């Protein structure tokens, strides 16, 4: 449903009516932990001994038992909470996340982890663009300034590799496509959350995503099963940390925070991913990149929602 063009939807630019400081703080913690959990995924994809489509499938499929347990527990604890099943926004979120993972895992193998993560976490830009085109939403001035500051900081993270490694252009392009799907994912999950709890949204969209990814891996990967126990451990870490932890906490946060601001916090994933790549693969972090990380944090602070 379209929103008035003159007033940005409260889920995208400010707190919902009745939201309090405690709710905001809980959402912030959930989003920060989500960004941290997802930031390890590029390094894990590099370490996996299966192809990018297979690792994407296992990432989601192995998380399903944990997500099912979470859903059952959450709904038992809040028996009267809304629990609409497989709503249109949830289905769209599953499809969007499929596109996100398909291009994301390809990008990780074709460019630096810092580049791939930065372009993929440009979701806030796509949230603003798609929010305006599809929902006629507009961001307020403070949020827009915060977005520009975060983009400047993110650009500093990848400036050196973009300048000296033009051969990575294909990987960078794949990561940009990833970011557009991630933006659609934010909007879809944000639309699904008022109708049901975070656990059900995450579980149901994961069923859709894993089913599609299995078909892609089956037809396009020469081998789906990993070679070794260590390969299974990498995939299990992807499933439990990056998906069950990262996407689950993201769904929690999107029920408590404005959509655009939530997507801005995901820029922290770029910082953490660059640090993981430095430790695990020797992709050095320069002074310019460190300054870029500080600028990202400043942009998030500028755009933070204010309590009434």
C-alpha cells in the first residue's frame, strides 16, 4: 500500500507510536549483534570446500532446526501474539534473500572481502530508492545525512582496492546487485514483522530460500556435499552464526527499529568483515580504511532515531 508522498513512513524514519527507550535499546543491541554475526560469513565462504551455490544452500538449510525451535519457543511464550503464516511480505523476503545470497557468494570469490561487503551493505541506499519508488516513502534530513556519511566512510574502506585492482570489477558488480536484493529484503521483512513474530518470519523465509537454493546448487554445482569434517564445520558455522544468528537478530531488530536506520547499522558489517579478512587472509587494513570505519560509526550516530 502506498504511503503519502509528503510524510515518510514512521517505520522508515522514526520510532513507531508508543516505542520507548527500552525497546529502542533492545533493537539496537540486536542489530549490532546481527551485523557482527553476518560479518564472518565472507571469510567462511572463502574457507568452504564447496562451491558458492552449495555453501549458500547449506548456510540456510542447516539453520532450519534452530530457527524452528526458536519459533516454537517464541510462540509458546507469547500465545496471543500475531502469527500470520507465509504472508506475501515473508514470501517476498525469502525470494529477495535468495537473490542476495546467490550474488553475494559469487562476489566473495571474485573480489576482496572488504569490497564485497561494502557494496553488499549498500542496502540503505536501495532501501531509500525502493522505499520511494514502491511505497512513496521519503527519509528525513537527519537520516539522509547519516546515510551520506556512512557511504563516504564505506567508500574509504574500499578506495585502495578499487584504485589498484580494476580486475575485480565483476565481483564488485555482483556485490552491488547483492546490495539491491538486500535492500528489498529489509523492506519485505519490515513489512512482515507487524503481522507475525521475528522467529516465524525468519523460519518461513528460510524455508523458501533453502528450497530455491537447493535447486540452483543441484543443477549448477558439480558437488554439493563437502569433502571433510572441517568443511562441514565451516558450513555449520555459516548456518548457526551467519544465518540463524545474523538473520534472526535482524528480524528481531526490524520489529523495533526504523527500516532505513536498521539498514545503516548493517554498515558495521563492512568494518568487522574487513577485520576478519585481515586476520584470516592477510587483507591489510590501512589508515584510510580505519578512518572510514570511524566515519561509518559517526554516520550511524547522526541517523539514530530519537525517542519521543
